[in-house]
C-alpha cells in the first residue's frame, strides 16, 4: 500500500532580497513497511522537504506541489483542523536534537501524554498506563519514575528514546526520523537504529530516515534518495546504489567513506553547497564536480532513465566514468 506520494514539491522562503528555493521539484514515494533513506549534506533540503509535508514550516515558506497525497488524502486540500488530526497520529516525526526539541518546562510524561489526549482522547489513567508502556517499549528502565523527570535530567540517548516514544504513541502509519542518531555515541546510535527497525517490523509502519551517514543507509534502508542543493540527484535501491553510482555527487559521497578510501588521505568534496546568492545557472553540482563540462554550467540537466538511477546529470556515470555524452559539443543555453 502506498502511504506517501509527492510530485514536484517546491519550497521557497521569502527573504529581504527575494525568494530562496530550498526544495526544488522533489518527487517522493513511500510504501507501507518500507524504509526509505534520504541522504545529502547539510543544506540539501532534506529536513525542509519533510517539514513541508508535515505542515511545520513558518509563514515565510511557500509550498507548491503537483501532488501531495498521504494514504489517499490530498494534504493540499485539508483544512488546518483536518490536517492536525492526521499529523501526529497517522504521520509522525522524530526531530533533530532531542535536547532542544523537548520542552524544558514540562515533564516527559506530560509531553508524551499530550498527543494521546489530543488524538486518542484517553483518560488520565489510561494515558499514564500508555506512557509507561511506551517508555518500556523504547528501552527506558524504571519507566514509571522517568515519567516525572524533566528533559535536562535525561541523557542524550534517553532523550532520543523519549522522542521516539512520543512519535509512536498513536501508532502512526508513517514515521519520519530526521537524523535520529546525531550527536550520540556509536553504541547508542546502533541501539536507536535497532529500536526503530524493530518498531517498524512490529507495527508495519513506513519509515523515512533522513541521514548523511551512508553506513546507516547500507544497514537499514531498502531504497535511497540522494539530494543536493534542494534537488534530487539520484534515486535507486540500496543494493544498486552501492553497486554502481550514476551521479558524480553520489560517487563523491561514497568515495569519502573511510572504509572505501584507497588513498592515505581521505577524499573530500571541494567547496560547499550553494546558497541563495551563489546558486549556479545550470547543474547545481557543477562547481564541485570532477566531471564537469561546458553544458553543466548553463543548462539544467534532465533526469536519466530509471536504469541509471534517475540521475540528474548530463553525463551519468557508468562503471565509474562519465557516459559518452561528454563528447557531444556544448549547446547554447535556452
């Protein structure tokens, strides 16, 4: 069953110097019981795209899409009240930085119980019992006592588990995890990922995992979307993506993995993700690409065939080298 179907999602933010496009023409589908990973550097628009779907962006954001369906419902046409009944219950999100996402003024038990009261209408005693069950499910010891604690009394890993408990409290159909292992040590990262995968198997929910860690992607995801500067540059199954990358950016990300490094010095991608004032006219990756040619600076590339991972590139890589299209003469910009 298809849970999420997004077509041509674009997010623009109004600024003093005009509009800045943070997400540019993103397509996304998530099926039930699927783990989809969205990867890319900071500034690639991963979190903004998901926050747009959740309806959590500020008023300065303008969101457009040809399609934005969740479980057959058109999110674009839902009223604010109807959308609030969906968000938090059927579609939930684990935010970055749990220490700043949790309200320091309220106990964790109160914060978990809020969604239970709003979406399920449970009584006070039923909410407390459900909260204890949730904390126990996410592996927090002595859950009854932890309910009365404030966020600053918990460790980073325990705070992340509280965030997961809040997100799954209403048994959502789709869970979006925005870099759930950021700022956690390696052993806690593994525990959190195992917990999310176990919960997915137990409940059958779809899982969208936003990350920049390709090792995490290899272990957890069935399909991968690679984003760069707000655009999707490659989409493929995890096995096929690791077997043969077709976009130079994906290839550069893979080369930067320590376990894949063949040289003494770890390879790095030169430059930074373009911002509002230095966005290239053609391919957004052209200033940093090792395979750039004339057309890349002036013409926005089209998506390649699914056999090439829908790579957004004039010359998708085949076997680690650009395709023969690099031999074509440069065209004048339209």
